[in-house]
């Protein structure tokens, strides 16, 4: 990620970094905007100038970790490349995020908040859900017609079964390189076997 050059952008990044650390170590409820401001070296007013609420700041913190871990915020479908190749690349990028300890730690905080305050978590998971979409290949006839969100959720869910939920709920170690490759290959193969078009 490029270092921001404008002072306001640098302050925003400092706030997000401080918030990530505070939320990770103290949890959502115990973290105050005052503590985040002090850790970031800015005023409380500056925090609110960038983020209207602690909820919004928490959501943006997780979104930033997700995007930075993936290494690229957008993944556009490319008709000139094979679908299997693109799906494999997409899942490899997601694996990078799911192996990020900071992201996993904050995901635990988010899930705990979802249990205690589900209304607070809806906006968070809606924002993260926006990042879940993969290549759109239906227009090319490379995937069967249907609900793309349903197909994407199934694909992403296979990955999370091995590379997210055990790490978040049981504290297991991230998958090693060989395990990641095995899960990605099987997930893509299963996805294409069901959703792939005979024309592809």
C-alpha cells in the first residue's frame, strides 16, 4: 500500500492503525474513541471528522485489513483469461487475507459483537460482503445463469470452512502453502463442476 502524502490522509491511516490495535487488544466495548485518538496522536474531534461513529470506524478498520491483506481492492473479470485460472487467483488472494493474524483477531471481535448486538454487525458484514464477489462470467456464457451472489457465497464458503472458521473459533494455525493449494484446487473444481457451462 502506498504511503499517503496529504496530512489528512496520514491522520486517517494513523487512526485506522490505532483503532485496529485497540479493538484487537481490548475488544469493541472496552475501546473508546478517546483511547484511539490518544494512540493515533490526534484529537478526538479529528477522529470524528474522519469517522462519524465508533461503529463506522470499526467497520472501516476491518474493510481496510481485508483489502490490504488481499493485496488488491478490486478483482475484475477478464474475458481473455481462463475462468479456472481467474478463480484460482481470486481464492489465492483471499487466502492471503484469511492468513493475516490482525484480520483474524478483528474478525473474532466482530463475531462477538454480532452475537451481542446483531444490529450493529449488519452494516459491517454488508460492507465485507461487497468484497466477496468474484469474476462475473455469466455474460460470456462460461457459467450457468442464476444468482451470482448464491454462487459466490458457496465458493467463498468452501474456503472459509478450512481457512477462516477453524482459525477464528478454535485458534488453529493458518493453512500452510500446500494445504492452501489443495483447498483452492478442490474448491474451484467443485464450483466449476456445478456452475460451469459446457460451452466453457
